[in-house]
């Protein structure tokens, strides 16, 4: 018998008659259950059904493995959501609340369908506004589509964005990068920075150089002025200015600072 089939036909018929069920089609029924165990390899669940009690023990019945519904399910791709489970007969509300659709009354084939938040579980965004969408995992990582047109992506640790080819960031206004730590940009190929306006770099210290070369201090206009006008003390007075002076060729014409 397939794992999604209940072991006993009697169990199915008892559930249908003992539970408060909504008839969908002749032979199809909907029951409320709570997830006990989740298998990510097969996307199947085992569930506790509170409305059915085992006659011999008085415990709530634990189902066999049930395929969990997904809006998209392809071969190696689709939408999959990992469940915590944990429901037991003594404490079933710790598991996610789920609806089981009984497909065949004679064989007991069924599928785990839509989910709802039970009264003991908090929603991901209690302050969500009409028209907004939230995707949030158990660690707090968040994708929030807001009705003001903005999108919030909030990672509790590292946020990784990768592409087998190019990664493009385009904005009709400003692009801001703010970090409380180090900002690093590394390229295996050529790197370029271009702007149709000014480019400003401000820091306590700025180093420019080619890989493998020893950096040298750059000459500024203040140093040229000091060098060209300096004198030396000699007997009876001061010497004249140097015969060899610095000119524009020694200046860093493309980089300036204040």
C-alpha cells in the first residue's frame, strides 16, 4: 500500500462520520489536522487529527505519510516550505495547522492541502496592510512587498546575491550602500567607475596604486609652492630660491584634496 494511504479503511470511514467534515464532492471530505513530522525529501507529512481518537488507547490518531500540496511542483524545482511539525496527541497545537483532503473513501487516499494559523501561532506580520505580501521564515529572514511600492529584504545574518552571468542593479534615482563595517569590491577582470558628474572620495587616508607596486606619496600644489619658494641660511643672509623648481608635471592633476 502506498505511504499516502491510511492503513485501515475503517479509520477513514470512522473519521468521516465522527469528525465535523465539509463535503466538497461526493466521496471527498476535508478534515483539520496538525503536522507531526515533515520529510523534505518527499515533501510529505504525518499528522495528528484531534477529532479522531484511538478506541484502544484514547490517543489522537497519527496518520501515515501524506503528500503536501504545493502551488508549483516540478522535477527538482517548484515552491517548497519546510515545516517544523512536532504535534503529539498530548500537545497537538505545536504543529502547523493543516487541512487534509480525503480523496477516496474506499481506499483512503488523501492529500495535505492549505494551511492556516491556529489560535496559538503568531502571524509573520501582525501589522500587514491590505494588498501587501510577506514571506518570512522561522529565523526572521524577510521579504516584504509593501503597498507604497517599496520592497524590504531583511536578512538576519548574510544576504547572498549571485548570478551565473551578470548581476545588474538599476535605479531611476540614488543607489545607496551603507555598512557599519568594511565595504569591499573585488573584480577578477577589469573594473571601472564612470560618472557624468563629479566623483568624490572622502576618507582619512586614500591609497592608489597598481598591484605589486610600492605606493609613493603624491605631490600636491602646497608642496610645490613650499619647495619652489624655500631658501637656505648662508653666511650673511639667506640663499636664493632653488635653480631647479617643480612645475605642473609634478602635480597630481586628476586628484585633488583639501
